[in-house]
């Protein structure tokens, strides 16, 4: 099944306001002819000014996280409704830096995925293993657990907005990258697990992105694999020229 590629930049906790606006404007200007979907997921304070920089372009605005709660006494949290009002079309949930650095469990990620999909956001759900888990040949067991617990009981009428991103944690910000063969193997396994959980039709149309030191140099070889449908790009998304080369590879 032909799936439209998606390239999403994850700026993480980077950029000043001026840098964010300039970067967004450059990405918007350089993406006009792209056949792929393009998004930038930016720090919370820059959502509204970056939305202005993207206005009228094909580039979608995304957040890097959200609360599972609609409103209330949750100091420091940001709801999906707030993201929508700020202009977001995308949100990342379960990024490995939040799972392994900030202690988010499968249950927490599942609650966020439910909230994001219910709100109508295109939800980039992240999975991936640690280096020790890969070396112990536990990659498939980890992915199976993250998928089966994290994608449980999602709103069935909103599943068309689901995106999965495979991020081997050992390849994030390290300069290491899964080989195209390793990426394809993991993506095919993820698609099989999603088929078991949510059905073959959904699994066949599901975009599965690779995230883990994606660069302008390795993007084309990764994206050429049949189950790799684009990238969730970290460091290379902070420079417009490198990010746009990755968009071009898609």
C-alpha cells in the first residue's frame, strides 16, 4: 500500500524566539514543492509565533508533548485543547527522552495518545529500545510491550491520525544510526504488531517514521525501505538546509 511520507522536525529544547521564527520561515519557504507531509514540533513558548511564520504554508505545526487531562489543577501541564488553539496539527507522545529521562510509563503514554487522538491531533507515538535491550536481543519484546500497552483502547474513529515513530534510543543524538536493514526489520515488526492489535487495514495505511540521528546523508537510504515512511528528525531539523534536504529525500 502506498503511504504518503512524513518528515517531522523535533526541535527539542532548542532555539531562541528569533531563531525559531527564522527557521520556521525558511522551512516553510523551502517545502512548497514537497510531495511529503512536513511538520515542525517546537517548544511550547514558540508555538504561536511559529504558527504565524508558517501561516499559508504546507508545513504543519506540532508540539513535543501534551497532558492527558483536558483542564484543571495540573500545574505546568499543557492540554490538547490549548495546543489546538495555538494552531497545532501534530503532537509527539512517548518520545524516548521522556520515557527514559523523565520516567513516562506505557500507561502515561497511552493516556496521552488517547487524549491527543480524541482532540483530533495527528499523533506521533514513539517507541524504541535501549542499547542494552538491543544487545540482549530484546528489541522485539520491548516494541511489542510498548505497542500493546501504549496503543490500547484508542478512539477507533480517530485512528487515521495515528503515526508511529521508531526511535532506537541508542541512536538519538549519538551520531549512531540504525542501518537501513535494521530500521526496516524494526518497522516491519511494528507494522505486524499494529496489525494484530488494530487490524490489517489500519496497519497497512499507518505511517511509521524512523527517528535516530537522521541526516541529509542517510535519509534517502532509510526512506527507500518499504516500511520506512519518513523521519522524526532531531538535530538535523535545527538547520533549514539540512532539514530541507531530508524533506527532499522523502
